[in-house]
């Protein structure tokens, strides 16, 4: 397919961008536009030019597939293309349907006139990738819609509907129906009437009041940006549109764009963007694998997780059969779901009618017979293998052939669970995170025998219920909980060595974690980990050696739910308050172990906690449990509150340099009595030796 179709409609040349799926402005498209414009200018029969895209995308901006390849830096660059449009001696009109985003909108801003469909969306979302619009957007948009509106749009990165720009210099016409026909008519008339060509570069912005507004913008954006460089750089670039001549503004914008490209924050944001596109692609499962239809879902257990999981499906209109062991448990579960929806209704997010619609999609039941027709069952009962066995034996007996049987287990062996059925190919893990109706992450756990179409169906389902899905192999805790176990062990060891829960939480929160490990532990409940550690000791046939957390559990301190854990809590308040009882338990523990506490720096706290996870993740990758390092990052960003601007633990390790990570780990491993897991994982060592990063 020709990247730019050239079709004359009477005296108007219509240039249609054809680079699916989003009309990314790759090299072929950039060259094609310039060639089309030159052809139209050279043809005396052509009096005007219309540039348009597809129904869905005028253009989504840069072509991400070209990133990091030589083509991305090949002439013509986008600013060259825009200059060619702007300098054209015949009217150039953009006909915008669908999305005009980033470079796509900048391209349109280079045209003399713009006609858009009412439903089209326009935006400059570069700030979300830690960047600013680098092809004139910060200079032309203020000249089109005014300083304040442009600044808001560029700093927020939020796209807006075309209808919002009716009557501004951004859109000359907002239409319903055939946008190309409207643009052709507009172009023809502009040529016939000899309408002066409008070049945004020629607009002079009023300076009155600009200084005061920009000062206010700098202060408020600085406060909201939390140290991220891009939002403030956006403000400065937009300020140049008033204070600098146009060409100088362009030059400074381009320089700021390249400076931002080199910040760790932008590298992290672009890494996450690419990670989200790569996740869910499995090397051995073709994209066109036929899917099993999922029209109705069964959920076993209406507790904390079962209720949240159910809501995911109700939210997208899928009916759910919800099973419990007693009417009382069922009523409790239903009441919780209703309460959650009613809270959303009170906040104006749902209407009362929508609440009833969603509740109406639930079929409550106490009998497995109700599962005869469901296409997928997700089990969310107690975390005990014997209970899982009972459930899966019954599911196997009643569910129709081809129904997918999933477990929400956090740690247990999916292969063993699959073995309770006569259809292990239909069994997998669907590991949601709490609260399941809120958290974005879904770990899709692939059993040894899980069929390919079951995996493909689960991945499609994850998209449908708007989760970030990451595939994990079977191991204790899968990707996330297996790594968090090391993170927790490192944090606990720091307590024994001399740090306090407050110091550790604060150091990690300063690093950017939403919540430190001890506040998080108190929120989740310390009893779960206690039970797991006792179970693991029993399975390994060794006596259970209680940790400090276990000592707290022995005192009935399970966290917020019992009013005390690593901290104490006043009734009805979630503030974590330091507790002398904890200091006492810790001091006794240290003296029983013969430890003299030492002073520990915040930097060491971050290194130990984060590198412990990175090291475990390297083993997870080596074992093939995770498909790619960026999948690990998505798990941590979406399920465990890892700071978004650091791009996840693996991206952070790359920034630090794997050589430095290995060197630090070696230091920890060499300490007397060190855990054996501090030894750098073979994959980490290999990459560091070869001077490489996690891909
Ligand atoms: P929960 O105790 O809140 O709920 C379990 C529910 O299952 C209860 O309502 C119970 O009545 C019901 N139940 C027990 N046996 C049953 C049976 N045989 N048939 C039908 N219903 C039965 O537990 P939860 O926190 O929702 O955890 C459920 C599962 O989800 C566990 O495997 C857990 O490891 C996993 N999980 C929990 C979390 C979390 O943060 N709570 C996160 C991810 C995964």
C-alpha cells in the first residue's frame, strides 16, 4: 500500500495517510506527504490540498515501531514536513476524523486550515512519555487557542473532543458527516476566494497579563509535577511562544525535547509504553489463535477476592453466577458488591439505574449445578490445597466440555490444581490483586498443560476487563509474590540489623513507593505471611523459626484489622503510629539472635530492598517463569505500587547499571551469615559481564 494516497477531486489534491493501525508518522509517511505536496504544487490544475487519515486516526503521532531504528532520524523530520505544508503557496487543509495526537496534531497545526469531525479527538500527550511536543506544538497551539488553554492541554496531555474547539483558531470548521467532502469544499472555496493563507507562525500572542499567568503556572505545575522534569519544561516552552520570536521558540522547543529524551524519567515512561504493548505476546502463541467465547462466568467464593473479581465482569456486562457455601456468606458477599457500587453512585460515577443493572447480572447460588452452562469459572476460596481440591473436583464434574477453569490462588501449584480435574488443558491461574475491582494487574498463570487457546482467551479477557495482563509460569508466588517475598525478607533483615519500621517505610516512600513494606503489611494483614511461612517450614520438614513479624502475630497483632501490627492504630483512623511494643519485640529479637544494632542509611535500605527483588527477578527470567524483563516491571508497577517514574525494578536496575547492581549484591552476599539469595543470579552476572542491560 502506498503510504500516502494521492487522489485529485476536481482541483483539490486529497492526500490520504495510509500507515495502519494509527497512521504513525514513520519515514515513509513523512517522505510521502512532502512528495504529495510537491506534486500538487507543481500541477497547475490543482488549486488546493487536503490532508486526511483514516476514520479512526488522522494520525497518532510518531511511529513507535520506528523508535531506536535509523529510520526514526532520517530526513525529512517532522518539522521539515510541517514547514513544507506551512510554506506551500496553495491552501492546505487538514481533514480530521478520529484521533489527531502528538505529532499528528502538530502536522495539522502546520496546515493553513483545519476541518474536523465533531467526534474527533485532539491532543498533545507527549508529557505522559516524559517529553514535550517537539515539532512546533508548544509554539503553534498557543497561537491557535490562547496561552492558558494551550498550557493546560500540553501540561496535562489530556486529549479533547473537536467540538470543544469550535470557534477557536484551532478549527476552522467542525462538521458532522463526511469530513473529507467538507474539507474539499472548504479548500476549493479558499482557493477560489483567494482567502489569505493562515500560518499560525504569523500570529502574535498578546503579552498583557502573560507574565503573571506564567508565574502562577510555574508555581502550580512545579508543585503537582513531584520532581518530574517534563511538565515544567512544557510550561517554559509554552512561555516562549509569547516571549520569543517564532523561530527561536521552535529552536528552543527542539532543544528541550532532546534534553528530555535523555532523562531517566522519560526513558522509564517510554519503557512502560513499550512494555504494555509487548506484554501478553507469547512467542509460541500466534496472534490469530481462535478464542473460546466467554459469555457467562462463574465465581466460587464471594469473599474479598471473589466479590471484586465478580465486579470486573459485571462492569463490562458479562453475567456472573456466584457460588458460596452458605446463604449467609452469599448475602454478605452480595451486600459488599452492592455497597461498593453504591459508593461509586454517591460519587457520581454510576447512576442508580446502572447499579441495579449490574447487580441484576448476578445469579447467586449454593449449588454447583448452576455452573453447567458457564464458559469460565474463577475460584477464589480459602488458600488451602484441600479446599481447592474439593472445588476443582466438583467443577470437573459439572462444567461443560471446553469451559475454562481458573484459580485465583496467590501461591499454590496450578499444575497440582489442574491435576484434580480430567482436563488439565483447560485449567490456568487468573491471579487478581486486591481490591480486584480496582487493581490493574492480572497475572495469567500458565500451567504445564494449559492449552494455547485457553491462554489466548485469557489474554483477550484481560483486555476486555481492562487489566494489564502479564503471563507467569508456575512457581511459588508466581512473578509478583515470589519477588515481594525477597523484598520483605530484605526489609525484615534490616529491622534485625538496626533500622526501624518507620525508617524503612519512609526511605522507600521517598524513593517513590506508594507505601513502605511495613505499612503495606499492616494493611494486607500479617497473618497471611505467618501462615505461609509455617506451611513452607512444614512442607520442607524443618522447624519454623519465627521472624519478627511472626512474633507480632503471636501477640495477636495482625495489622490494621486488629488495631495493631508493625504500628498501632487509633479506632477508625488509618494513620500508622509508632508503637513502643514493637520496639520492645524487636529489641528482644535482636538480643536473642546476638545482634548489636547498627545505623543504616536510607540509601542502603533502598538498595537492599530493590536489588533483592531484581536478583530474584533475574532467576525468574532465567527459569522462563516471566517471558521478558519488561513483564516483571509491569507486575511491579501495576500490582505493588513501584514508583511509575522509575519504570519498574528492572528498568531501575538498568539505570543504576547492572555492573553496579552485581557489585553491591556481591558485597551483601559476602557479609557474615548472609542469606544465600544475596549471591548475584547467573543471568545478572552474565549481563553485567557483557556490559548489557535487561532487554
Ligand atoms: P476470603 O476468606 O475473603 O474469601 C473466601 C471465600 O470463599 C469465603 O467467603 C468462603 O465462604 C468461601 N469459600 C470457602 N470454601 C468454599 C467452597 N468450598 N465453596 C465455595 N466457597 C467457599 O479470601 P480471599 O482473600 O478472597 O482469598 C481467596 C483466594 O484469593 C485465596 O486463594 C487467596 O490466596 C487469593 N488471593 C487473595 C488476595 C488478597 O489480597 N486477599 C489477593 C490475591 C489472591
